[in-house]
C-alpha cells in the first residue's frame, strides 16, 4: 500500500533542492519518485529550443478513464538574492515560530507538496474512484517559459490527452488563506521603442534632430490614452513605462537615438493585434511630425483569459470557505502564470498558499496553512469525484 505523504516533510525536501531557474538540480526527479510510489505513470519531458536552456518537465497520470482532474505547478524558483540577508539558509527549510522558511516555500514548492499529500491521502481512502488524476510540473515558470508548460501542453495536444479541469497551485492569496481564487489573468505585451534623429551640439539645435522630443510626446500620449474602463471580471488595462534612455554620454550633445520600454497589462477587451495597431499608429503619427525614424518591437507574454465560474469553481469556493472561513474573491488580478498555456486545453483556476513573501528575502509560509491547503485539495478531489 502506498505511503501517505506529509505536506510539511515534503515541502522541506523540495526546499533543500536549489532549483533556481533554469537549473533543475533533481527537483523533477524527486516529484516523479513520490508520484511513482503512489502508482502514477510518470513521463519525463525534456525540451530545448534555440538559444534557450534545456528544461526538464513532468506529466504524470493515475488512471485511464474520465474525468481527468489535473494539478499544475513548477519546481523552479527565483534567485535568493544575498544569502547573508536571510535569517536562515534560503535552502534550509527550517521551521521557526510556526512558519517554514526557504526559497520557493510559497512560490510554489509548498503548493506542490500539498497537491501530492492530498492525492496520497485521497487514493488511500478512495481506492476505486472513477476517473483519473494527473500532474503537470514544469521547470521554467520563473524563467523564459519557452521549454516548460507551453511545450508540455503542445505534447498533450498531440497525444490527445484530455484534461477536464486543472488547479494551478500558484500562491493566489495575498494576506490570508482563502482570500482569493484566480479565475483568469490579464494579458501582457512589452514594447521596445527606438527613435532615430540626428546628433548635434545643444547650442545648434537647428542643425540636429533630437529624438527625445518626439519620444516624450509619444510616451505622454500613451500614458494619457485611456485603454478601457475595465469589465465585470477585469480591472482597467494599464500601460507602464519601465525604461527610458538615449545614446548620449555628454551633457551638451543631442542624442542620435532615444529609446523607451513599456508594458501593457490588458483585459479581454483587447488582444495582441489590436493593441499593437493602436500603439503603432500613435508612434508613427508623432514620429513623422518630428521627422524621426521609429523602430518598435513587440513581444507578447500572455493573452487575457477567464474561466467561467461554473459548477466546479462554485464547489471549490464552497470547500475553501468551509475550511478557512473565508469566501474567496474570484479574481483576475496579478501578473501571468502557466495557466495562460493550460487554458488552451482545459478550464483552470489558480489557488494556493499566501504569497506576500514570494520572491522576497525570508520567503516563508505558515505550517498551519500547509495543513489547511492539503485539506482543501483533498476535499476538492473527494467532491469532484463523487
């Protein structure tokens, strides 16, 4: 009989593996080992793309019949920063004052441990449940996200593997467990703009063409243009300027080029093409007026999506409220996650631990929250497969 896995012990094991993206350091193999011990068929998927590091991923499944309920997450973590700034070793997994500390405790090795602990207990109690349970575990969610979940999803499409519902275990709560469940995410576009003019002496501006002038005008226009008023499920789209610079290194030289980078987080009133067209029109109109040549490059890191809050989402909300005494807000706030890829093959939501320390020095989660999250995942499985 498979051994029931303890969520705290397994979190400690995972934290002790320094899997700073894109380095795996054995994390995926450890997850596969635990799942194999529970009877899962595990498929290790290694993907590599041009000019990107090779990434190890895992798809695991128990059962062959429908419905297939999936848990998704990532074992890679962000860098620790200065280890000397931590009160404990960032990969120690030490428990102090009711909290477990370490890089990835909330984002999201603790969530993975709760997934697997809940599943181990569920299959012990419900040996003859009707359906399947699966896992998608990636190694580059914190990185460029090219050789991870995105390619696992393509692999599952080719294999015609059907997933009926998926929980992504990202730390969806900001302050307390049960505060929030993510039912969608905004899209994200980054634009790199460069304007070319004519270099010259600041005392003779008529002999030059300063590209900083139209750049300022363009950025002002972009910031003052209201993209939308939001929707019932999404906040208004927002554009934020993240970088501004010129190629000039002297105080009395008009630059030959000026550049800026900005990012747009957009709701489902827009898409990549519509925003690209809107921004390009503003850039071209102002640049032409000032006789400067614009070059703008766009990159999309996610599309806006929403999972309609049907029966499964409502059931999950009820389970969360019963165990935490908090009714979760159904939200689309925050950045991007691997849910942006999984939504192409299955309805998915995000629910995990409290994330107010993720990516910070002394990242930690409450031991009590680990226990509660394990119970939530267990009860969701129990109710889903009734």
